[in-house]
């Protein structure tokens, strides 16, 4: 994908505020993040959209970050009927029942420890890679984990914004 103007970016820039806000909410559940991007429309290029997203992600408060994470289903349990979470978690689709069970157990332990879902940019990752990341990250301090979560959220937002920018219409 080029970093210039795309049909999806043109459509997004021209969308009414409520439609654009709904699209941004599909990218990231943080209302603060969405409001910051909405206020900067129109974007001249996809790269400008990415830069605005990165800046807004970096500025998220702890509560904003929690709101963003609440929009993500646990790894191994994509939201039923949600093609985005299913596509992003494709690496878990062929995982063994043993791996899925271990992922569920560690997901619950992670949530108990940190108070939120384990967030990882799962696109392109295998179930084994996600499980190894979860095993490694569960030992982090809350501050270390919050920094990693912010980075992972930024990656996810860029992937989802790329899809938004590539789609020529909203049908």
C-alpha cells in the first residue's frame, strides 16, 4: 500500500462525523483516541493518518488504554460474528486443543494479574508464538506491561487503519 491518498481515505475524510466516529471505534475502542483522530480530518495521506494514530495512542491515559483493551477479545476467543477479530487471531484457528487450553488458562492468570486482556498484535502470529509471548509477558511488572500493551495497540491500530484506508466504500 502506498502512503498517499487512497479510495478508503478519501471516503473516510468525506464521511459525516458519526460515520467516521463509528469507523474509528471499529479500529480502536478508546473514545479519546477516536476523538483525536476525528478532530484532525481530513488526512492528506495514509502516513498522516498513521502519525495521528501513533500520537493519539502515545497520549492515552491509563483509563483510555483500559477502554481500548476492553474492545479486544481474549486471544483464542474471537468475538462471534466479528470478522476482524477472527482474521487477526487466525493463528489460533489451527492450534491444538492442548495449546488452546493452555492459552485460556494463562489468559485468565494474566487477566487476574493485570486486570485486562492479554493484548498482542496477533496478525501473522502462530498460536505457539502468541502462547510464548503470553508466558514471557505474564512475569512483567504492571508498568512494563502497560508499555508493551501500548506498543501492541499501536501496531493493531495501524493494521486496522490500513484496512480502512484501502476500502473504497463502506458496503
